[in-house]
């Protein structure tokens, strides 16, 4: 058949899929590739024994055509029998487990590939099989029921999305499986799966495909099952964790959402580890895209990326993130070629609801989401608002190189160190050079300059104007983005001290994207808490926590605000849990030390702050709290040593004026502390706003000179 011809015919179609490949690739790339090659070596000789013709490999699986439904089913059994024999001879971690779906239907052969409803139905049946199992469609059952020599069990009315004609699905009972021995007690599977439209394997766009799942109701959550009960239990704010004893405390108002999906970080299985920015970038863009869909709950990046490189059980992930489904995948780059694989998995039983592989040119990376988003938006008519459709299908830039530079910038920005922020600025600048109208690149630039005051200790007078200019440019170029509004709001709070304008900007940002956790976190931290509006601050932090339950900074900030409001015991509990969950997160130790200090636990405060100081390679964090604590503990020499370090950092250009004042105040030298605070006001130093709300300043706060500063900062009348 020539490349230009098209042939329609009836065929038996087999889809296979290697179970757990993406998760394995994340933790052990070499082993995953070895097992993939071993699977291909084992399966390919079996197909021709039953007159099967391999149409193509689908990443970690195969699409195979047979002229006979019986031969297709017999081939499937032979595959599973061979793999079971193979697995019995190797270590458990080298076992190969495959799911197989078989359908008989009308297909179209074109240009050495296969399309049509028959292919789509087969693709929907394969995920219903168990690991090491086989599922057959009704038409295949009709052909093989009395000929196969194996028992067949009908599944409970599976709903194959976008397959209009109802169809029965049967599971093949394989005699060597434990499931067959316990068949009488096995729960019936009630699986809903969604069909792909034509050209499986040629569609591009992982994020929007997931939206098709969401919009169509791909939520496999049993209303009465134990797993659902565990997820739905509402933890209390003081004692429970995210259904895991090792994870930090979560908000009392959190409930389990059936329409909730977590996007795990895609694995980079490229030979070059530097390509990790691509896998992280596409994961983050999918999260951002899905977060804009009303009614859909999508945990934020920080929580999803907490599982990066970990071999966590899928149900445990679902319970910690309170989601019904999880998307995982991988990216492989070879030269200018890109392969993206993705799987949508139900946490209830670990079944794949959908899986696909996309082979594209690297320059088409930008189109992966956009092209399929258009198809999904069409499929979801009546469920998405017009504005949501536009947000899902629009591109931030048409320039592929600008997009890659932006992803590299965000990858470094997320690492949150002085060095990486400065490198990220270069990438964002280069992206803007390629496309001056790229709003997201301007927004990334703004975020870098804004955080430099904290992570690099630079003067706000040097960094905030640059952050403001970039954020303003981003907002002017795309007024639908929440991110630049959040940065502008934070600048208006901590640099302009224009609290009402900052609050208004934050509210506009949360209206544009209610699922943007940082907007709620920064509103709580930069506006409400610094004004002493602690109840409102805690409420916003709880909202941020619902969206991003495993975020270290959100949980630590919540503990800090609770301590300011007088809830020290709860603050300590939250921070201790956060440190147990992520012991290398510096700020949790710093904030916990401050909480101990405010509650009169000086030895505990010193221990926590000294640990933070040991972990801090930059040597610029936690000094002020440690110096103040030394002073209040009577460790005068140690306090003066810290004060000397802060003064030297200030001379080197670091923004340490408020920290200097705090140690001077702790040491009883209030006159010098007042002078330092007045200099801090003149310098527009950061953290000066805490004069108004932090108990550490309560003894100095009534002083007229402090009240004068607070009045000029619009914090008192």
C-alpha cells in the first residue's frame, strides 16, 4: 500500500501498556529503559505467531493489528503467560507488568498508521485491565466466548467516554493470577474512561486532554469505598495532617474533591539532565492551565513537586493532595525531537484512565497544549465559559525559542537562591529579546527582581523599581494574568506602604485566578498580617493551604502568623510537622525559632536558630532572630558578635538595617535601635512593617519616634 492510499477494513486491534513505567523512569531512568527494551524483546516475537502486525510502538506500549479476534485474544494471553514466566525468574524490581485491551472494529489504514473508531475504542478498553491482565470488548467476546479456553467476567457497565454506542467489556480470567483464585470475593470494577478522538498518537497537548477527562467526568471515586472515606475526612486545624503523619497540618475546611486532579512533575528521561527545565516546565504549564477551570481543584506546583523523584504509592499521593486522579508522564529529548508521554490514573484502584505518547519536533513544544486545547474546548462547549476557552487555547508567545528561554528562567526561579534568581533574570531578558510582547516573561522578570531583596539581601531601592516596571509591562500586555498583579500588589504593600491599593490589586488577582495559591499567601503575609488583621490573614493562609497543602513556605508562613496572633502552641505544632516533612527547609527552622522566642522558650529558640544558621550556606538568614535571642538569654558576647556580622553585611550593601535595630533593642540599646529604625525608613528597608505587628517590638512600639515611623508608613493614624 503506497503512502498516498487509504484503506478501510474490519480488524482486531490490540493496545498494550507497561504498568508503572513513568514512575519508574522518575526514580531510576536506566532501569526503566532497560525494562522497556526487555519488554520489546519479549513481546515482538509473539505478535507474528498469531498473525499480528505491529502498527507502531506507543512509548511503553504497542498498537497491533490482527485479522482474527480469536488470534488477537490468544496473542494477548500468550503475552501475559510469557511475562508471568519471565517475572518468576527475575528480581521483583525487574518484573514487567503489562495491561492489554482488545477490540474488533472498523479501522482506517493510512500512511502506515491506523485510525478510526475501532482504534479509539481499543485505546479506551486497555486501561480497564488490571496489571498483568486483559480486557476484551463486546464484539471480541462474541467471537471468542466459546473458543478461548479461559473464563471471561463482565465488568459493571463501563462508560467509555465519547463512544456513543454502549459496549460491554470483559476481563479475561488468567489461571496463574491471584485474582482468579479470589474471584468470588473480588469487588466489581466500575470504571469510567474517556475515548480519544481520531489520530491517536498524533494529537498534541497533554493539559487540554486532561481537561477533556475533567469536563467529561473521569472521576473514578466510589461513594461508599474506604479510600474515598479516608480522603473525605476533614482534618482539624490543630491535630491532623494531610492524611499522612509526616506531612504538615492542613486547614480544617479542606474536603476531598471528586473533581480534583494533581499533575505530578513529568520525568526527564533525556540523556542530558540539563533538559529537566522542559519536563518541569510542561508540568507547571499544565498545572497553570488546569487551575483556571472553574469548579476544578488543582493542587499548586509546590505540593505536586513534593513527590518529584519519589516512588510514592499513587493512593498515598491522592490522599495527601486530596485528589481523585493523578497525571504523570515523562519527556525525552533527542536532538530536535521530543517525546512526551502522559497517563491519567485513578487513585481508587490505580487504573490508567487514559494514556498517550506524543512525538513532536522540539520547536512544536509550545503547540503541545494549544493544539489539543482547541479540540477540548470544542468538546466542552456548554461547560466552559468563553473566557476560559480563550485562556486554554491562547499562546503567551508564538516564538518557540522565547518559550524555551522562559521555561529555563522559571526553572531557575523556582530554586529560590540568589545565584539562580540572577541567572533566571538573564533567561527572561533573552526571552523578551526574542518576543518583547511576551507577558509571562516580563512577569517572570518582575518576580525575580521582587525576591532579590530577600534571597540576595539587596536594597529594595535597587530592586523594587525594576520589579514594578516589569510587572506593569506584563499587566499591560495581558490584563488576564494574575501573576503580575500579585507582584505589583506586594510592591505596593512592602515598598509603597499603600495598603488599600495593595489589597485591591490582590483581590483583582484572586478574581482572575482563585486557584493561585501565592496570591492568597502574599495577601495574608504582606497586607493583613502586617496591619495586625490576623483573623483575615489566617483565613487567606488557609485558602492558600487548601490549594497548595504541601507547600513548605505556606505552612511555615501560617505558623508565623498564628504565632503573631497569640496562638503559639498551634504555630509550634505546625512548624514541627513541617520540619519533619522537609527538614532542609531553612525558613521553617527560622520561623520556629522565632515562635519559641515569642513564647519565652529561649533554649529551644537558640537550638532552632543555630540549626538554621548551620544550614544556611549564604550566611545572611536568621542572624537578627539569633542575635535578639542571645541578648534576651543574657549571652551578651554572642549577641554582639551577631550584631557585628549584621553591621558588616550592611556595609557590604545588604539590607540588614531592621535586623540591626532588632538586636540593638534586644540588647537594651534602644537609642541606637531607634536611630537604626529611622535610617531603615529612609532606606525603605524591608520588614520595617513588623514594627506594627510583631510582639518582639512590643516594648519599643509605644515610643513616639516609632509611632511617627508607623504613621508615615500608613500603619497607624
